[in-house]
C-alpha cells in the first residue's frame, strides 16, 4: 500500500470515529499539519492492572481514553495508596506535558480497571495545532479538557465524603456505571473486582463483600465474578446522590462549533 493511500485511509477512519462527539480533541484529530502530514492517532491497548503514562515513549504523547477506565492513584503517608480520580472515555492525558517538561514520578499511577484502549497522539504535533487556535477556541478547549478531569476527581471526593460504607459502595457503583455507559456496547454490567470497589470506596474488602450481598438481597444488583449489574431500583433509591449527575464533555450537548 502506498504511503499516501495509507494516510488517507487512517485519516478517513479518524474522521469517522464513533467517539468523536465525546472527545475534546475531536477538532484536532485528523487535522492537517502541512501539505503531507496529519495528526493521526495510534492505538494502545492496556490490560486490567497495567499502568500507563505519557512519558513511556521516546517522544512525548498526548493520550485520549478511547474506551475503558483508569483509576489514578497517588502515594500518601506511610506508602498508603489513595484513589484520586476515575478516567473514562474522553479524558485527555498529557496536555500539561506539552508545555512543561515532565519528570517521571513514582508517586502517581494510572492503572486500568478494565481492558482499556488509548488513542496516542504526538505531543509535538498537538502543540503545533493548538498554537493555531483563536483565544475563544483555546478557552473552550481548556474548559472541555478540565471538565472531564475535574468530574472524575470531584466524584471521587464525593464518594470518600460519605460517612456510611453503604453509600460509599453505591457511590462507586454509580460512578463506574456513569463512566462506562458512555461507551458503545455497554450493557449495564460493571466488569470490576471487589478489590477495586473497595479501593475506590476507601473501605476494606470484607466490608464491600458484605454490602454487595445486602444489595443483592434487596434486589438492587446482580452479582458474579467481576460482574456487577445495577438494577433500576438502585438508581431509584440512590439517584439523588450528587455524583450520579456529574456532567462529562459531550459535543452534542454543547455550542462548540469546531
């Protein structure tokens, strides 16, 4: 296949991506850099439990969560890991590194909760295209990027703020469902381990097991191995929680014109 033909095919695939309406970098992906160059993604698949960051390449990359789910972790006092945020579809990772040299750190981690696919974009090309934006476009882009990242962090803070283990566990389940429901093909099953729920909820693993069994007896969820299905009564009972209504970027609901 000729190089020009392959590039055109890749660009056509990028422009036809079913996730474009939920990706803040929609207007950059597939954009022309010069006469014979376009900003095109490569794909990286990350398995459950694997870690990823933008500095794991010879040339810096900007990463976009195409599907799946990450949890960001940070080491606190006494080497205790703390959950910081959920990163789902449409979250962009590495934009600050485009402008500020990033030093690899062993204090922060991104770990896949479920099989996850990333779009990797060359950071230098992203920077070149962002430099061509108008002030209004740059402000809108920054708002979209910030919305998704802050939604994940705010939701995690709300989960940990609950006093009872029941609300903490339910909060995690609803947040996971909200993130995964944006993805094509999601059928309502959370393919996560109870250890992951315990980590995000800030409670012990036996406590999570006990609370999940209670939810099953009350007809609020179905439970299996790495399988939690949320049933309508759960949403009816806990739909009032703030974290169930947090917004994520969606081009179809905005007035952004790019």
